[in-house]
C-alpha cells in the first residue's frame, strides 16, 4: 500500500506501529479501549472514526 495524501491509508493495530515509512502520518484518527477484540467492536470503531473525519465512501 502506498499513501500519497491524508486519509488514503489507515492502519489499525493493538501494538506499536513500525517507523514512518509504513504509514503516511502518525495522526491518531481514533482510539478505543476494550476488554477484547471482536468484529462488532471493529465496526463500531471504524464507523465512529469515519464519521468523525467525514471520510467519503470509496
């Protein structure tokens, strides 16, 4: 994946990300603390982050 501008690539991980060559920026688009990982929590998290940053579909 190659990002050439903001909002083209989002990454998600529960661990530290590698160096800046791996993502466009270090800006935190959203965060969530949960006792477990699940598809339902992932959907909730992504929908909230997309809504907060007004990302267009596609």
